[in-house]
């Protein structure tokens, strides 16, 4: 059974002065042993958030990592520098693909770098609105998965078993629009199918958690968690609000319990 994961992507919000208190407040409002909670603040807030989350069961993640471990790359942060600060890392977020021109090749190599460095990558994929309107959404996402797996040398599912994939339709990010639960579920199947098409076994592909991301709130999360193929959410704007996070994680805890019972009584 796959665990349910709720990851908070704080994007370029909070400062070292206030991030620790916000993280502590969210951790206290979201206690749920069956739900994996991850908070991804900006780099400069990682240390205060790590300290604030100590003993809470919530984990810390970075929002990006460089593909190399060091060198002349002004302004960049490597996996080696993240050691001791985070155990998770978002990779290939659509805002980085858009603003930093990250390609599937680079994203795949970053996913591989995370795995080599012992970080759990939250690898983001998702289509643009015109792809969806043209009926190409699944094809585009399958291509994203294939290209990144090839570039990262990840045709062996055993190597990639700690990967988490976040399906984030670009048109649903920061817009208040969300995909339907059924669309997200179909995409999760397409993603796992793409893993299999690239050399993973069926069991390895089925073991990978797929999260939904795109304007998720306490009010909208239920539709996604009602889908057995969806294993949680990557939350943006709402993840800065403790009350929203409390609602999202509470719903996730209910879903985790229902899934556990379904396994016990097939
Ligand atoms: P919003 O929830 O603000 O739409 O952001 C989603 C996202 O990009 C999470 O990574």
C-alpha cells in the first residue's frame, strides 16, 4: 500500500525570521501518523524550518537542487550542501521549467542526482492548457517521463524506488482552476504506464506515489484523494495557511485510514 504524502511548496515566500514559527504552527495543526508531511521552504529558511520541525514527524524538503555537486555555478545549491538540512527535494517544477528553462533532460539528471545523494525527489510533470485542449495531455506527460528517465539513466525501477511524482497541470497552478479527480487519476495511470514502458516492472511502477498539485485547498483535496491512483498533494498557496493545511492533512488521514481498511477487508 502506498503512503499518502502532503507536501507544502512555499515557493518564494517566508523569511528566516518567520519561517520556523509558521512551520511549527503547521506541524502542530497537522499531526497525523499515517500521513507523510513535507515542508519545502526557500533555501535560506531551511535551517530554521528544520529546527522548528525537530520531533514533529514532519520532514523538510528543498525546492530545487543543482545537477552537479560543486563548481563555478554562481547562485546555485548542490545536493552536498543540502545534507543535514533536508531529506526531500522538489525537482522540475513548472515554474522552473518556465523561468529557468529547465528541460526534461536536466530534470531527469536532477532526479538521478537526488537519488544518488539520498534525497527523495518530488519530480513534477504536467501539461500546458493548449496540450489539454488539443487532447494531448497524457501524451505530453508520458513524453516528459520517458525523456527524463532516459537522461537520468533511470530505466531500472529499483534505482528509482524512492521517487515521488507530482502531476501538476500547468493551467491549474495559482489559477484557482483544478483538474477533475478523474483526469488526475487517468494521468496517474499514464505516468505509471510510462514508467513501465521505460523498463520498470509493473510492481515497481505501481509502488510509486503520484501526487496531484494545482490550487489544492482543504475544500478541493477530497476529490483527488477519492481516487485510489492519487496518493496525496503538492500544495502551493494553501500550504502557507495553517488552517488550510490542517484541513488538507485531516482529509488525507481519513483517506489513509480508509485505504488501510480496504486492504484488510478486500
Ligand atoms: P498552487 O497550489 O498555488 O496552485 O500551486 C501549486 C504548485 O505549484 C505546487 O507545487
